C-alpha cells in the first residue's frame, strides 16, 4: 500500500515546501506514495533516473520538469553512473487551481486529464534549473505567498508557453466565469451550489452551462462537485474537524451522501483517506 502524504505536516504554515532530493545509482527506490492535498513540480537538476508510476516507468533526465497531481502514485530511482538529483516544490492544490483559474492557464484541462504526471522538456534547461534553485533558496529564507506566485510565473513560460493566456485556445474561460469559479472556492459559496455559481456569474443557466462546457469540458453541477470534493480532501488531511461538519461546510446535505460521493471520487472513504493522510509526511 502506498503512503498518502499531506502538505501541512512539512510546510508548517508556509505557502510551499521545497527540498533537494538525491538518489544514488542502484539504490533502493523512494517510497511509493500519493498526495492528499497538494501538487508538486519536480525539476531534475542533475543526472538521470526513472519515474516509477502505477502506469509504467518514465525516464528522467537533467532539465525535465514534472507536474505531479494528488492522485498520482509514484516513486523515483537513480540510474548509473551519476544517479538522480532534483528539486521538488510542493504547494496546496487549492492554491494551484486558483492560480490556473485566475490566469486562465491550461484552458483545455489537459494537465489534469492526463493519465500520467505531466512531463515537460524545456528548451532552456539552465533557465528552468535556475527557477527551481531560486525557489529552494527562497524557501530556506521563510517564503511569502508572493514567492510561490513568482515560482509559477517564472517557470510556466519556460515549460509550456503554448498553454499560457497570451496564446491559449479561444475556448478558454471568459473573465466573468474565471472570477465566478475562483469565488466558488469559499465555503459560503460552496454551500450555495450551482445556484450560487449562477448568481456569481450573472448569466442565464443556459449561457452558464454552455460556457462551463466550452471552457472546462464539464457541467456546472460536476464543476461544483469537484470544487466541493477538493476542499473536503484538504479539510480531511489538514484538520481534525468531524466528517459530518466537513460535509456541511462543503455543501453536502448529509454525511452519508458526502461519504458516497467522496468514496466514488477517491476510491477510499473519508475516514480512510484521513487516516492515511495523518500518518503521512512530505519527503
């Protein structure tokens, strides 16, 4: 069974966590794990190795940048002769999704839909490595939220310029929809469900449905459900609040209905998810 790691254990109130990780050649693999409530970027700064996934093995080499999502089960291995060295930068999924929504980055949703962690191969390897080294240095000096934003803003043009707003597809979310989705992340709005999303958007139900489908490939109902489950996962991992209270805070009418929805999305019950998360750590 893989570990489920949670953000709060290591970040200790800081906006992100950064670390330099080294695997010598032919040493044992890292622990197979998933993330409870955070995404991370891994930047390979030296050597090469393998990214071990439930869907197979992917090679890693200097300059590679990998986006790992909470559902990804993964581990790393160094290869001869030099082993593998990377800097990983972990950050709350809620903050990352808010950033993508507000900046309208990755409008097609391809990063989240990919079956595997997304691997980027930047043209300017030295520049990408420098961004990770800078994020690590800032983390060691007690970072502010601005430092996390700076990391994203500096990194994304190097690894995926085609997904940035300046050249993104015309199907990206319009500003009013991006603003409404960002506002929906508050608990008060989550409890209001789709009617509250429509109120924030200020458009007709039909127009809202068409726009959500075009921008995110889903329905308003499923979009709100995803936001509720994302927030619930964060609360389960980072708080000791009763599950019934979390269900209510996220807009569910009953704990039993919340449990069914959460289990269908995560393949484990809220109680099991919390138990695994509380035993985990960020490496």
